[in-house]
C-alpha cells in the first residue's frame, strides 16, 4: 500500500503533493455513527440557524419535475437578478459552485510556478489550497497582534510589504474567517489604491450581509475605480443555501471573461440558480437572519465575558474563543455531549475554537455544555 502511495504521489504535480484536503466541520451523520447520538447540534460551519427563505425552498421545489434538463450554463436569470440588485453590468458577474469555486478560478487563471500570492496568516484555509495546487509561492503576512483593536486580523502594511514583481493575487477576507475581524472603508480603499495593477485583489465577502458596523465599506462602489479588484460573495451564509453550493464574483468584464474560460460547464445547477434568485428577493428573511445573529452574538459574547473567556470580537455569524484547556480537548468533550463546533488549529490558532451563532436555544445548549466541560476541568 505504501508503495502505491509513493508511486502515485510521484506522478502528481508538485503543488498537489504538499496539500492536505480541506477539513469541513464534522457532519451530524458522522458524529451519530461515532457515538451513537441522535440529538446533535452542529455549530461548526457558520450556517444560518433560520435556514433558507421559504421563497427559495418553493422555487427549488418548482424545478423538481425537470431535473433531466441541463441547467442554464450561463446562469442568465441569476446574473440578471444580481445585476438588478447591485446595479452592475451583467458582464461583470461570474457564477460559482459556491464562492470557493471562484477562488479556484482566480488561482487557475492568474497563478503558476514562479508567481506568488499574498494572504494573512489566519485567513480562510482555501486560499493556500487553491494556490499551492497550481504551484504558486505562498507569501503569508503576519496578522495584527493579540492586543490589537482587531486581534489576529489583517495587517495591511505587512501585506503590502510582501508585494513584488511576481505577485499576482492578494486574498483579503472582510470580515475574516475565522477571526471575525474587519477592515474599515478608508483603510481598505487606501490599500487597494496602492496595489500595483499587475496584482488582482480578491475581496472575499462571504459574511458581508451580517455586518452592521459603521465604516464598513460598500466595496461595489469601487468596482469601476479599480479594475484589478474582484469581489466574491456567497449564498451559503445569510441566505441559508449552503447545501446548494452557489456563489458569485463581481469584477472587471475582462477578468470575468478569463474566469469563465476555466469555469466548468454547468458548474451551477438548476435548483441552486432558482433558489438563489428567490432568496435575493426575500428581504424580510435576510432582516430576520441579521437580527437573530445580532442577538445571538450578544448572548454568546456576554456569556463568555461572565465565564472569563477570551474571544475575538466578531462581525460575522461566529465567535472564536479560547479556554484554559487545550482546544482539541474541549472540542472532543463537546462532541460527546452532541455539540459540534470547530477547532481552528489549522488556522494557526491552536488555542482557539470557533462556534457558529445559532438560535437562542442553540446558543443556550452550547453554553451549558461548555460550562460543563470547563467545570469538569476546574
């Protein structure tokens, strides 16, 4: 078996040999098999506890009788809905099988051996995965300090210092996963303005709909001014359509054209397109989701304060926190109580765990279980 492992590894391209597969949050079904549990709460993958819009569910159901027909490979209706919502030219929009798909397009189009990519140390794990797969060099910027006003967040001065003639892509998540930190409009635009035009700035806004902070940028206002800016967004978070895998980017039309050259045919399916169109129109559901998250963030952060736990202030739908116990040990003990959260040692934060903000009852159950784990250790 080891001979085969070494043999096939030798056949793989160099960048792939050093990769480890992306590790998602543990599925409910997997925990049920492992521990024989039937009452499981998953707060590991930043999913919307309210689920999808009823309009989106209805739209998906209406398409079930025509599943033998290929989807619209260009996704025209969804692109038109996005164009109308954000007042951008439809030629600027690229659809992806989740926004992760777009990140891979960017790597395939703009990166190769001899070129480099820049991202922050505690940024989304997919950035190094897609970059290494195409053989690019990883330039990892040191983050803000633990006592910074945005602890462990992006330090744009450190990122700018890494830019050279061979840099082709900078990935910035705003707000960032898993830290929940964010960059204000003036700071971020000044950085983008200063980036050379041979560098594509990818602004990953997976959690943008949750942010209510004054000073948070409306990045779409910049899309005309900065041709090298590409914005990615997703329907997986506040829209509650993670199971359908649908996302998109907005960029210069010529960048969109290049991305579409490597996009797989029919990469977004019929149900995903229909559900996303309907979700865009349900403003009430989005408002309820944001309000629920606001209350939940206060509920969980207040409990952490009373428990004396350190956590990273977040504007997303999650909080990263640490206890006096090793993170992996807390994670395992919570699993035995049927609670799935996320250890984030793979983000170079081995002492921290990330919990998704759930409903009020979800949060109560998590906090009770966490208190039990901490109490047992004290």
